[in-house]
C-alpha cells in the first residue's frame, strides 16, 4: 500500500504542539502516511471554503486531531464539514491523555474518537474503523 496523504485538522490556538508530534510520525520508516497539509490559521483571501476544499481534495484522508477545545474551533468544524461534503474519509484522534477531548461541532453522532497510539494510527489509516 502506498503512503496515504493526510490533511491534519486541529485547533491552531491550543493544539499545535500535538499536531507537530503527529506530523513527525509521518517520518517514521514504517509510517503509512505523508503529512501534506494542515489547518489554516490565517484567513485565506477570496473564497476560503473553495481553497480548503481544493487542499482537502488533494489528500486521501482527513485526521481530526481532537483536544479539550476542539468543539470551539470554528475552522476545524468547517474543515470537517467540507471533508464530509466531498466524501473524504476521516477519523477523530484523541490528541491528549488525562483530559477530556472533544470532537468538532460538525461531527456526526456515529463518529468515534480513537485513542492515539502508533498501532491504532496505522490501523485507522489503513481503513480499520
């Protein structure tokens, strides 16, 4: 299986540190994914939804990295909503231990949040969800 191109959506104000750790896992020799994009902090001029849609369209999957304030991050909610609109596979990854992590407001009721372990991540990227 070739490496999956993933877009990592995360709360830029509170979870950039864990996004860096997740993107670093793409460098592991047995990594099943390449980190190709991330949430947009700066306002994109023009039709920003269309620009995000293009970025997501160039990826194979979306990883929604969930933290304690993800449910208040409008950009993460919008990125997930766009991924749902275009049919991009996605999953929610619990970004922190020992704290309650939340999914974005646009998560579907059936969406699960998975524990972030290296073994889980490899299974999830392979479609095991």
